C-alpha cells in the first residue's frame, strides 16, 4: 500500500512538471535543459526556476529575471547569455542553442567547460560577441564559424584546442577581436590571416605553432594589437610587418626567431610597446627604431644582439622600459639615455658594456629600477640616481665600480633592494638606515668599504637580508641592536676585521643565518642566543671568542651548522648537542676544549676534523680516553692488550683468508670511512655485501644498487663499480670528495671498500622513498616549498661550497629521496661524473685545472641548473608538466600560471599566488635554452629568497634578485 502511495505521489509531481513545461516559453525551457547538463557545485544558477503560479505576462520570457540572462525591452526575446565566472563545468551538447536565433552576446568565460565546443553555436547568426575564454574546450576547432557573419569579438583564450588554426575565420568581415592564444594549436599561421578587413586585436601566442611567420600579416592595416609569440617558428621577422601602420602593441617574444631586427619596423610610427625578447636575434639594434616616437616599452632581452645602444634612442622621450639584458652588447651607455624624462626601468645586465654610467642618470626622470650587473662598468654611481624619489631597486653587482658611495643614497627613502657586491667601492658606508624605511635587502659584500657598520642599522625595520662580508678593512663593531630587527633572516659580516663583543640577542625570531667568521670578535657567546629559534647556521670561526660553549645552542630546533673553530673556547662539549634532531655539523676544532667527546652517534659522525686542535680533548673519533694506571696496572694492561691483539690478528687472518678465496684472489681489500660509518672492519662490510648481492637488487635508484645490513643492524645502500688499476687514484679521490660533502639535503656517502678491480660505495638508506613515487601526491604549498628549496640548497652546496665543484649529473625525481621527516636529499650526486672518469670520457686531471676540465665541469653544472628548473616545474604541477621547452617556454606565462594555480587549488585571497609566480620565474630562468643565460644555483637560490612560507626556511647566500 505504501509503495502504491509513493508511486502515485511521484506521478503527480511529474504531471505538475509537464503542465508547467507546457506553459513555459521555449527560451526558459531551453535554459533549464542547459542547466541540467551543467555541474553547478557552487549553486550559481539557483535562481533558474519557473516562477510559482506561472504568472508571467503573455508573450514574456520567464528567464528574463534569471541571473546572466539579458532580454530585449519587452522581455520577449533573449539577446544575451552570460555564464561567466560561475565555476560551472561539464560538457555541453549544444542542442539548446538553436532556440536563441536572436542572441547577440554569449559569454561562457572563466569556467571549466570541457569536451568539444558545440558546433551549434555557429548557427547563432546574430552573435556579435562570443567569449569562451578560460575553459577547457578541447579537440579540433569545429567547422562552421564562418557562418557568424556579424561576429565582432571572438575570445577563445586559454583552452585546450588542438589541430590547425581555423582558416575560415578570416572570412568574418566585421571581426575586430580574435584571441586564440593559450591552446595547443599546431602548424603555421594561415596566410589567409592577412586578409582580415576590420581586425584590430590579434592574439595567437602560447600555442604550438610552427613554420615561418607569413609576410601577409603585413597587410593587416587596421590591427593595433598583435601578440603571436611563445610559439616555435622558423625563420626571421618578416620586414612586411613594418606595413602595419596602425600597430600600437607588438609582441613576438619566445618565438625561436633568428636573424636581424628589420629596420622597416621603424615605420610603425604609432607603436607604443615592442617585445622581441627570448629569441635568437642577432646583429645590431637598428638605429631607425628611434623614429618610433610614441614608444614606451622596448624589450629585446635574451637574444644574441651585439653592438652598442644606439645614440639615437635619446630621442625616445616617452620610453619607460628599456630592457636589453642577456645579450652580447658592448660599448658605453649613451649620455642621452639619462635624459629620457619618462624612463622608469633600465635593465641591461649580463652584457659586455663598459665605461661609466651617465652621471645625470636619475636627475631628469623618476627612475624606479636600474640593473646593470654583470658587465664591465667603471667609475662611480651617478650622484642623482635617486633624486626622482622613486628608485626601488638598484642592482650593480659584478662590475668594476670604484670610489665612495654618494651621500644621496642615504636619503633614498624609496629603495627596497640594494645590491652592490663584487665591485671595488671604498670609503665609509654613508647610509642612514633611519631614512631607509622600506629597504629589505642590502648586499655590499666583496668591496673595500671602511668605517664600520652604520650604527643605526637597527632602524631599518623591514630589513630581511644584510651581507657586508669580505670588506677586509671595514673594522668597527657589530651595532648593539642589530638582532632586534623583526624580519631579519640573514646577517653576514665575515672577513671584515670587526672587533668587540657579540651584542645580546633580543627579538630575533626570524634570524636564520649568522656569519661572523674571520674577524677579531672577543668575549663570550651571549646566552640570549636561545631567543633565536629560527637559526639554521651560525659561523663564528676564526675569532678570539672564549668561555664555555653555551648549552642553550643545543636547544635551537632548526640549527644545522655551528662552526666555533679557531677560537679560545674552553670547557667540555655540552652533551645536550647529542639530542639535537637538526644538527649536521658541530666544528670546535682548534680551541681549548677539554674532557671527552660525548658518546652519542651524532658526534661520531662528525669526523676527527671537527675536533682536532684541542690537546685535552679525547674520545671517538679522536684518540680514546685511557685512564692512567700504576706500574702494575700498566704491565697487566700490556699483557691483556697483547693477548687481545693476538686473538684479533688470528681472527682477522682467518676471515681474510676466507674472503680472499671467495673473492677469487682479486687483490687486497681496503676500506675508507667517512662521517657516519661506524668502525667496522673491511671484512664485516664485505660479508654484508655478499649477503645482499645474493638477494634481489634494489631498483629504486640504480640497477647496480643493493641494500646491505651491517653487523649492528644499520641498513646501507651499496653501489658497485668495476674499475681498472690505472683509474683507482683519480676515482678514489673523487669518491673521497663526495664523501666529505656534508649537507642537510645530500644523502650521506658513508664510505667505500675497494681493491684493484672493484669498489663498493656505501650510502645512507633513507626510509621514505623518492620523489618520483610521490610526485602525484597532493601536497600543500608549504610542503612543496620545502622540497624545492631543499633541492636548491643541496645543489647549491655541491656547486658553490665544494672545491672543485661536484656536478650532480643526474638530477631527476628518482634521485630525490626523503628521510623520516620528509626532508628531501639529493641521491646519486657525482655518480655520472664518476662513471665518466672510469670510462675515460671525462677530462681526468682536476688538480691541473685544465681548460678542458673546467669547460666540462661548467657544462655539467649548467645542465644541473636546467634539470633543477624542470624538476621545479614537475613539483609545481604534480608531475603533469615535465618538459620546459614545450610546457612553459611555448606559452604565455599567464596561461601557465593559471594551469598551476588550478593544479594547486590556490586561494586568491592568500599570498600563495605571488609565491608560485616567483618559483615559476625561477624555473623559467633555469631552463633557458642558452646555457650562459641560466643563473648559477647560488643565484637561483637567492631568487627563492623572496619565498618564505612557514616551513621553507630559505637562507641562500648570493645571486640576483
């Protein structure tokens, strides 16, 4: 009975719906049908309902009151449908569109519609505007768009279309806006695209377009804005583009174009923006470009352009941006450039410019950003460079500037970043930090400054990075309130002849790096250092510090490196350091430390070099602490020792004989231990390896790797190498360098056993797998930052803190392994280099530093940087994008950014978008096609300095920013 009642109720509801539908107008019915096809998770179409009672006036359309619906004045015809930005998704059948014969505007943008674009849309012959941008429509573009004879605007930006560009679209005589950018269109631009009669805006960038640019584009006499870059064309820029006389904006960046810049582009007398960066353009910059009087932005960076900056550029009075960085240009900067009144940004770094900067630079303009680093400039900083009151970035590093800094810099209140390192500036530092309220970054290292650190440094309340190292005559003391800066993360004052005491540490909650080594500091380390809970690295080596080592240092939760060597510290090593989960290196060598080295495993892993030079210090890894016995005790001890020695020799000889026979008389085995390998005999290790080799080989890292269990139960990863006797010295030297490379983000090489024919290399075996296994795992942004920065730190250490540098050689997701805290470690570093040495395919003698050896190492380092960029891309996209050439350099950055934001489910209300953008920019730099254009890992890590999520703890040392 109950079932019958329910069935009757459902039939009644269905009858009511049918009656309502029969009374409904066809527009509303079609829209409800469309709604039924869509997925509306955010209920943006909730008001698409039939009014209760069906009381619409005769002839009127119910839907005219619904959101996104626009009707004529009488509400009898739907003329506009706007579903933009409603977070809708799903696949449209298109069957409903036949009803909307009078539709003028259709906007489906900013949603996630997928599948093929319904060809039925092309039956809407009254359409004037069709916007399907920022969706995921895919497949070949449907045939039939030429039927939209009245179409004025067609925007299909950022979809997933493939195949050829639709040639028939060129038949639309009224079309003014055509945007097909950010998809996967292939093949050449149709020459028919030069036949548009009314077109004003053409955007085809960020596809997979190839072939030559059609000269017919020069016939587009009405186009004012053209973007066709971020594709992979062939050939050069057609000179016919100079005939597009109405053009105001031209962007052909990242397009693989070569040849010279056509001087005919000077005919574009209405052009305001010209972007030709990231191509392979050569030759001189045509002086004729100075005829384009309205030009505001000129970016020719990242090419192979040579020669000087044309003197005639001084005539470009409206020029705001001049970017010529990453080229092969030379000569001096024309004085007239400084006279351009509108100039805001001058970027000419990484060229071969020389001479002095124009001394009037900044006097006649409100310049904001100057970067002339990595050139051969001489002379002084223009005295009025900040007189316009707008200068925020002044980046002059790696030149030959000399002289005193201009006092005007002291009053440059707008400055945010100041990088003057690696020059020959001298004299006192004239800054009054109380006037530099916005400054965040100061690097004055590797100069010849004197007069000490300005005493009001603590007034720079936004300062995050301060480096004045390697100014050997600087002198003075560390200002008393230096540690009170709330945002300060890096404080580097190494090799500056600084004296006095280390001031007390106050509110230093952000401080991560303190480098005060190679100075004349005296006194004790303040116990208030315990307030600095973010400290990662403290280097106080080579000073005159004394007293006991503060036990509070052991309580710092992130401290990884503590170097107290070459001082006068006394007393014992605090045993509480053994409880630290973060400490990697404690160097107390060459002090007056006494007592025994604590027995915890951490200290044994440090190696003897961390403890030598303390005559009254004993214990592993130094000499054992043996009690002084009486004469009888001494005699008794000698007999016991002799007896034990005999037993040990007998056992060792027996085991050696067995192993020797088992190994087929392959020669005497030796073992070399590094930090972290317990003191086993060579036979202990060989027995473990023999047992491991009989089991299945580990596939996670290399086919020649296996796991072995040492006698104490420690699991190690073993790599096997067969070598010739002639290669033993070179290869063992390299393995030793690899074994002494210690960093938080490198897997530890523990030691190696070898004879004349064979070597076994022993590594830490980490428990949490590798990145390749986890790349598709969803992670929050902080976790991704931690992985990216950890990889960058490890690679930077290999490239810049090891001498000679050690190339990784095989940086990929398989070779990033995780410890128990999911901290990334670089595995397999140097192994490719080792194999090449073994095969004789790599220049062998690193000691002689031959040109061939240096070139080979440099090439490997550049490849590491490229692979790092691709690895970053892989992490950003959860493994979806891997090839930088096809996935980021071939598309506009904004398209790639949107894909990455979507993949990471970014909340636009947070700062994560800016952080992702910064990381992507690093990936773009690292994967530049020309090796000389890529940053060093030092520079890449410095670029990541602006990234500071909670868990990333970035503390780079040098580079561009």
